[in-house]
């Protein structure tokens, strides 16, 4: 029964291969505890200060909570006069609450982080001592409002701050609420039902839904839920949805681990190359009568312009509910059709068609301006991700709405009346970091594109309700954030609202990551990343290097570029004596389309050529990097990439840890592989275009130390992915290590800290050639032995 030389049973099953090299040093529990102090639960509370979320009032005024290392206060801001004044008399209110609760309350450390401002703006309602208190803003009196319920203490409450709601509504009692809040629609026995939110009365809307051919059902293979996928019309009279046909679709199976008979979980799960996959038949349902109007078109693929699940953002109601614009996407994501339906007759007209040689993705989604019957359409056909203005009826292109060499990543706001867009864009500033977010404004007819946040930082900007002002928090991975108020027309800074204080963090010895730039595989493209070193770093020493990888294609290794104290366990892992890097290679997003598609149709590439070229360049630049000791680890797509690196480049990578990897995309849900690898095509020799990309086909190349890990109840990347690699390694007579975590899902759940500790141990033993402390417990407080 042994796959290696011995079994080790803990939370998961570890199959350990061979004896470790002779230890050069012994790491202690104190060493691990020092590393642990750089994880999020410890470092995040040390980041003080800044500006909380604003609550908007009339006249574009707002209040917010400002904090610092010495305390906090609530401020009322009037942008027109650039004034920020206390929202209430903090000292007087603190004194009133102290007397009322019998406790000592400091005016700079009030026991609440949120409040509700009354409609007349004369009083605030706060929670102290388990009760709600209504205090006038001068602090002359605080009236007892009784015991505080959950709602009284939740979030930034009162006045303003409401979103510009859409028709999808929120879920209430298992249903999707109509825009007028009167009713909610939900699924029961594969059919849609309507609930009256006042009386609770329920009424069946559809009657022909049957098992696996139901209405509004949510199943993308890798994710399932009981939510109803519907879009209400603005007048709450109609519902746009679909009847999803998955009756002959393949099944996925998982078995739990328990004493006695195991429970089998099965659900519909289409695979690449399947002749039958999930299809949707689009319908419009009359909420009053239950009449179903089927759109007159063939069944659509279960695809979206925004990702790999059906999105209601791909459907847009006309204000009067007579028309429905929607996007249809081909199975391989290469083609997208913008269509317009008459919701009374079901007639469908194709307005526009776009083809991509690789795959189409609408990063921002698309918009309809119904008054002028125009469409704002996202496309990367000119290499940059831009918005284009089309005629809704003819499909004719009018102009490029965002005419700049930049990637539009989000539509922040739109004003159809003034024909103005505010959007988030990347890569426009010459010489700047191409991943930093910036806020822009443009008139879609006249231009030009105006930068409202031009500084070379990552900007998180939000507009006031009237779009006159911007609240912008800017930072970098190595620079803490500053929040300012800007003019919404020209971006001029009007007022500083808050500043992040990391003095307590720095006192621990914490150091920020180093921002790094290298050349990619082609020798010309810049690639970017972060580098972490231990706090006791000595440039005269040599350090093993660990690459923490996520290869995309939908995201990269680094993630967001705003300031973060933790960034997973990269800083903690470095503290054990490593250099840790995260590098966004070619094939990851937020750059040009050409950059993103660098390894389209070759998913086994996984950006590894860029990781290697980047680390070689870093080692030439920094002599303290030791390329004779190279490690790599990743989770999910990063697990796929790690194993690929160990098998394809065994001369470079020496130790790898692959967690929850999708090692063969033929056993992962159909949409992912068919989008990035292409439709499965079979060769005369029995192979296909996925075969060469599958990790198990290269298992015989393993030379270094490899730890494979997977949760046995992973419904995102099912564990068969890892078992295929295990089977190939056994057949190739290779030593390796395996950790299967019983009943754990994709992220390992309660076993995540255990997995982290095993990861640290593995690199310490096999890359640092040291002995880790035995069974150190992360988060346990008792350390190791």
C-alpha cells in the first residue's frame, strides 16, 4: 500500500519520500514564532490611521471616521468650502455616554466605529454599553433607545451612501428581490416561485421545470448554488432568466471521509471535449401571470463575456421593459454577439458580432444608453482594452470612447446626459508602473481622456453622488496609503482626509517588499513583481530563492498593487531565511492583449519561462540570491504551474509544493480549458491538443523534491487532478510526497494553517537544508516542540 517509504497521518495523509539531507542547522519554535508574527492576524492591527468609508449627504457633503495612532474622530466634510469639522462634540458626547453607562469613555477612543445621522442632521445614534443612544450633535443629551440589535451596530449606517441599484436586487429569504421590494423570486423543485414580501404568500411562476432542466439554476461546474439567476425589469413586472438544460451532461463525484458508509456528492459537470455540455434557453417571465416568453433563437452556450459563469451583467433591460439587450458567447469564447430582444414577442435581432483569434473577455462589462440608443462596448481588438461607442439599432461603430494607450479595467460612473465616463485605467503613464490603477474622466464625443489621479501610485478612487468630487486613497506595495479629496473635473487635491500610520508595524522590524522589474522571455517585455527578504537580511550571505506563483491567465502572482502589510505568508516565509519573489509573467492580465495571450493554447507554459528569466536576472543583479537552491510553490493554478516547473525545468527548480492544482484541464470544468486552451481536438494517435499540457505526461522528468497537496472534497479543482499526477509518478518509480486533506475544499478551510506549516517545514528541510521545529502550531499560541 506504500506509495513512498512510509505513511504519516496528521490532518491529511503524508507520503514521505526518502531521508532528508544532513541538517546544517536547527530552526526552533522561536524562529517560527518570529516568522508567524508577520502573518495578517498580527501585522494588520499594527496598521493604524486612514480614512473610513464616506457616508454621503445632500450637496455632496459627507461624513467619515478618521483614525490615527492616537485615536479617532468623526468628521463632516463640505467639499465646496474645503472644510472638515467634527460631526459632533466628541468630548461632550463621551461625557454623556460615560455618565449613562457608568464607564469611562475617551473622546478619542469612542466605543463605536459607525453611527446613524438623523434625517434632520441634528442628532447621531450610536451604540455604547450594549445599548443604542440618540445624542444631539452638541452633546447636551443622550437618550436611551433600548438594547442594540445587530442592525444598530452594523456598517456605516445613516443617510446617503446608497448605491445606484440595478434590477437584479438582493437575496432575501432565499429569493431575489424586485426593484420595488414588493416581491422576491426563488427556485423550488426546478421551477421559479414568487413570494409576496408583505404577506409571505407564495405563487408558482413556471411549471415545466424538471430535474436538470430547471429555471434560473446556478451551475458552472466549478461552482454551484441555490440562488436564482434572474434579472428583474426596472418596473418589477418581468423577469429575464433561462431554462438550463444539463440533462445529458457529465457528472462529477466526491466522496466524504467518515466512519461507516460514506456520502456521495454528485452534480453536473461538463468537461472539455464533451459532445453535450450545459446549454441555456433564454426566457422572459411575466411576474403577474407567470406567462413565459421564449426568445426566438437557438439555445445559448453557458458562457459569459465576464468570466466562466453566467452573469446577469450580460443582460440589460430597457427602462420600459419592452426590450432586453444581451450578449451571447461561443463555446470557445472566440465569438460574441450583442443581441436585442422584443420581450413581448420573443423576436431577437443580432446587433453586433466580434471575433477574437484567441478569446474574448469584457473586463468592464458593457452598457446601454437607452435614450440615445447607444452601446458602450469593451474590446481588446486594438491590443489595449478600450471602450467603443456603437449604435444599438444598426451595430455601427461611432467612435472610440476611451481613446488612450491604456487598459480600461472598470467603469466607475457614467452620465448619459453629459455623455461623460469615469473609469479606472492602467498603463497610460509613461515610465509608470503599468499595474497601478488611475481614475480618468472623458467625454465620449469630444475627449480628451483626463487623468484625475496622475501620480505614480495605485489609486482607489470613488466619486461623489453628483460626480463633482473624488475620494482617492493612493499607495504602493512599499508606501502606505494617503486619502485625499479631489476635484472631480481636473483631479486637483482639495483636502487631505487621512494618512496610514505604520510606525507600530515598523517597530516589529517589518520591512516592505522590494518592487522589481525584469525582462520577460522575449528579452524586451518588462515584467514586474515583488521581492521579500528576512528582517535580519545580510547582503554578504547567500539565500535560497522561492517563487510563489500564480500563472493566470485571469490574474497574476502579485495581485493588487495597493499597500498591504501581509500579502499571504510571503513575508513570514522569507523570515525563515529565504528570498521570496512574486513575478507576473507574460500570459497574465492587465497589460496588452498580446502580453496576456503569450501562452494561449499552451497552458502548460504557465509563465515559467518568464519566472526563470526573471530570477536569473535578479541573481545577476543581487549576488545574495543562490540559484543552486530554487524553490517554487503555488495554489490552484499555481499548483498546476509548480508541478509544470518541476517537470519541465528540473535543472532549474529543486523543491516544489503544488497545492490543489488543475494538473490536467481535461478533468477540470469545460469553460476554463476551452477558453484558454481552445476546443479539444483529437489526433490520429489518440492524443489531443491538451495532452502535452497535462502535468502527468511529464512525471518521468522529476528530479527534485515535490510535495503534492489536495483537499478530498475540493469541488473547484476536483482531487482527480492530483491523483493523475500521483499515478504517473508511481508508474515512473519516482519519489515524492503527498498530503491529502480529508473533507477539505479548495482552500483547505480549517486545515489551511496546517498546510502553511507543512509548507514552511518542507522548504526549511529541503531548500534551506535545516531541521524545522517539530509540529509547530501556527495560530495555536503554544508553538512547536
